[in-house]
């Protein structure tokens, strides 16, 4: 189905196959990252729209009718609605924009239509950064920006060579780069992600949650995603001491451990211990907790401390943040605790896991105190021949009994959950702590990278006179987990995250170099937040800069850059040489008497015609024409000859 071609507007030019190919290639670069996130049929439909338009260009066929394009658009919108149950939000909205770019190509006939599609491509470049601001994405979008700019240059100069168009695009972007740098440094920045970013932008974030059930951390531990990076200012703690504290879980319903409502307290630094100051670059996880090496001796700006030792931000961490913190390892004991919290640390659901409860009752009856019960529990795990696995068996309605006496295999949440249950059943206050354990030291920049695969759970037990004591049940049952890491603790037959596999150890050096580069990108580019901007302003003498002074500085610098660029451009304007200026003055004098030079007319013919039209000045006109020809087309123009030509033109009086 095709339509009769519409008449072109006056001055409109049809888009050529070459220009159309550049436009389609540029849009493919822009849409490529979105194709990885979109349903496969939407990606195929978009590519078909691009290919369909290029087929029309190659065959010179009339474009499809408007009604056909509208029908395809309606079907595409219906498909997006069926896929996402909405046409709004980040993902469905961007997918529709990509589809509309393909539909716009189907009605593109002139350079004006193609320019509109290119401008849509510029907007789609921005949408890619709503998902990720990584180095590969930035590099690909820079390539797409260059391709789109070269495409627009080609629309303005369709007959120029491709090399010349690419050079013009490069010069345009090079001229814009200083202004872009100034905007990046001086534009007033706001804390957090983009304003108005839809809620579904945070739906794909991974990390620890407010609850823990059997299998939760095991699935999380199979992810290579980075949780945070820590850069120590000085000595780095050994692997076995790297317990990064996260959510603390108190309540147990027989299967799932959950947090209690946040109870804040005034922060009091712990006494004693070995201090470790460090910086953390935390990836977004849509939760308020900040991770710190146990135990935190200082708080980041705006952070709070809970009664159970969690460090919390002011709100959910929805963008990458950087904070400074100091922790101490093995501080002096704090034996004080609220009686209500201790009572909560003993709660268990009734009739839950009877075999484990009976074993704990035996320990209580045979022990002289809580410390002896704790020792019996640790010895029980060590002698139980338990195995550490990422693929634990499914547990029944009594998960603790099932794990302790039947399957005897599990991940860290199984050990921590069963251990805390046993202690509570024996009358010893205990709680589950989740977070990360370990982290990999980068051989290039000595920064510790903590991944989701380092997710871990351990226990804290309250002992009279000693306070809360950390006990890692997993380390008691499987010491290798803490000493050498998860990769060597699990059976080699199980699937590990790609970069944790020992057979790929040769890739570690390349990965370390890449992650060191990515860390610098995160700190200096993505981490350029309001605080760093204020530090920069203080460095140049602007104390306590607010958005008004920042805006004034921005426009001042941009104005100065504009003036410099204008002066540079004016200096490069082609100015006629003295010979040409004298000739133009001569031509204006003759034109004032009705003898105007035609564009195709050479100096000899023009001088001869002017001499015939103005016989009273015939001799002077011919002499000026001959002198101009001698200077312009002779071997060289001498300064006396130029001065003579200018004098002859100045003394010319027509009659």
C-alpha cells in the first residue's frame, strides 16, 4: 500500500540514500543500549521500521501512506501497553520514543523531515543515561553524537565529500567542548538523581533487603555487581576482619527474619580498638543504609546511627554517593543494653522447630551460663559436618530443624538463622546481622571492591559483662568462607560469578585495571556533587557559593568565552588585499555612473566597456585596468605598484 507523493515545499530538497543511511546508522547507535533492555519483539519491530525506510530509498518507491504509518503506530502502542500495562514511566516511554523514531523515518522525504528525526536522536542519547552513566555508555553516546552531527552537516552540504562532513562535525563538537566543560563544572548541581525520575527507575536495583529467608543471600551471592568500593587511608584490614555492617534483623516468624522499626540513638564513638579511616563509594540500592566496617567511630555528613549499630542515610540511596568514615576493629566492650531490646532478642514463634528447641533446652540445663551455651552451639556446628553451598536444598515447614538435622547444607543465611534460633531457644539474647564480608583488593589502586557476591549474614550474641559479641556461624562450620573467600569455600562443581572462577584468574589483571579506571570515573565525573562543586568554588576564591553566585559565574565565563570566540572568528575572516580593495573602489565609482561590472566580466573586458561608455575618462580607466591586471596576474605585486594603483583610483574623476 503506497501513496501518491506529496508536492514538495518551495526550496525543499529530497533526502538522498547516503544521507538516509547515515541517519539510520546514527539512530541505531543511539537505540542499541535500549535494545538490550526492551522485549525482543519491540527491538525487531524497530529494526524492521529502519530497514523498511531504507528499502524505499534504494528502490525509489513512494513512501507508505499516512494511514498505514498511523496503523503501525497504533499497533506498536498497543504492544507496549500489553507489555508494560502502561504507556508512561521510564521504560515504556523511552521504548515508544525509539519506535516513533522509526515511524518518523517512514514519512521522511526532505532534509527538514530528516533533521527532525536527528533531533529526536539527540534526545534519545540523553535517555540512555537514565539507566547507566558508565564509561562504555558514555563512549557509545559520544560516537552517536558525532554521527548525528555529521549527518546534520551532510544535510546542509549534500554534495560535499564524506571526509569533509566528518571534519566539520569534529570541529563543531571541538568548539562546543569547552562550553560543555564549563557547564559541567559551574552549572548549579542538585543532590540525588534527576528530578521527576519515575519510580520504576529504581526497580532493578539489587542489594540487601529488610528481611532474610532461606535462599535470599545465596541468590544475591551469584551476582558480580559491585556493592561499593572502599579506599583506606593507610593500613588495610585483613580479609577476616572485613565485616561490613548492614541491616540488623530481630524478628523471626519461623522462616523469615525481619528488621524492627528504626530506633535512633545519639552517636557515641566506641573506645579502644584499631582505627581505620577510609572513603566509600556506594552504588545505589534504593535503601537508606550505609555500609561501614565494624564498628563505626564516625558518621558521614547527614547520617544517623541506630540502637543496633546501623549507619543510615537521610533517605534511600538512589544514586552513587561517596562518604568518609572511620571504623575501629575490636573496640572495648559496651555491656549496656536496653532491657526491652534484650527481651526482643529472645522472641521466637510458638511451636517452631521443636527438635532445635529441644536441643537448646538440653544445653541450658547442662550449662552454667550464657558463655557456656555459646561455646556448645559453636562446637555443635563445628562437629556437624555441614557443607557450604550456593544451591541449598529446599527446606520444609520447620526450616531450622530441616537444615540442622536433615540437609546439613546451606549458605550463610542458613547458618546464621539456625544459630540465632538455637541461642534464643536456650535463653541467650541474639540477633542476625546482614552485610558483606571480605572484598577484593585491587592490585592497581589498592581499593577494596565489595560485590554482591560478598553478601553475608552472621550473628551477634549478648553476654553479660561483654555486651554484643559477633559470632560468625558460617566461619565456625566452614572456616574457609572467611579465611579465603566464597570462591574457594563452595564446591567447585557449582556455578560462581564469572570473575570469581579460578580458571579465569588470568583476567584479573585486566579487570583490576578497568575497575581502577571506572573508580576514577565514578569519583571525578559521576561523583561531582554539590559538595565537590563548593570545594572547587572555594579553591577559586568563591566562599559559600549559592545557586545565584554559581549562575552568575557560569554566565560570566560563558560570556567571556563567547567574546574570545567572536574575536577569533573575526580575525579569521577573509579580508581583501590592497590590490583587491583598490579594484573594488574603482568598480563602485564606475557603477555610480551607470557602468556596473557583470559577475562574469573580467577586468580587461570591463575596463574596455567602461572606457567606451565614458570617453572623457577613457585613458585613465584603461590605465587603471592595465595596472590591476599587472598586479593581480603578474609575477609579483611590488609595493610601489600597489601604491600607484591606489593613487590612480583615488585621483580618477569621471565625466
